[in-house]
C-alpha cells in the first residue's frame, strides 16, 4: 500500500471514531472536598464553620443534570460545640469546553443543626436549606479535576438579619468524571 493511500485510510478511520468519542462524554461526576460556611448562619455569634462536602452529579441530557449534595460542618469553641449537616438535591446546568467545566446549580433540602453548651442540654433543629451557585472544574489527570465552588447558602431557621448571617459556602476539592 502506498503512503498516500495509508494516510487516507488512517484519516478515514480517525474521522469514523469522532462520533464514538463524542458519545463517550462524561455522564456523571463525584466530588469530595473542603467546604466553609458563613458566620452566624446557623446560630448567632458563631464564626464561620469548616467542614467537608460530597456531591454526585448525573447528566441524562447534554447540558442538564441532577445533583445530590451532602455536607457536614463542625466547630468547638470554649465549651460550645456545633454540628450542621446539609442534605440537598436539585438541577445543575453544565457547559464544557477544552476539558474545563463550568456549572450552575439550585439545590434544596434539609439542614440539621445540633449545638451543645457545656452546662446546658443539647439543642437542635431541622430546617429547609437551599444553595444557589456553581463552580468550575480544571483538568488534572485521568478524569480527575480540581473543583472550585461557591454558593449563596441559607436555611429557614437562620438568625434574624440583625445578626448579619453570612450566606456563603465556598469549597475546593477533587472531582472525578466518568
């Protein structure tokens, strides 16, 4: 076979693989990382809370998917301990280009807060929780991506605005696309 014919055959083979490669675009991703929620959001006179966030996104349509999110925050300060667990679900819109991904989501669910002061019995509540925001994924290696997130975060039991709750959640961690 001549080199020219081999090149044409190779080009035809590569062109025929393009639709198959496009059909294998990631259909889901899983994320785990550090997260920080704003001050006074769950109790008055409390600082911002550190924790972790776990999220899974399934994409049945080209740009639209469903996301589930679980996050947990804890703090212990001078005899006061606080734990907050958020479980939320909602739609997510994702745009991809050159391996990078940008997304926006609207999540709603439950916030469970538990607080203990050394000399008093524990106090807790459940409230409706929501997050509006998004983030971006930066490619690393083998399907892993660095994810940066930011949300406007709130709950139905937040302290009054006179305590100036900081309605934010920011995070960074690893996402795996498959």
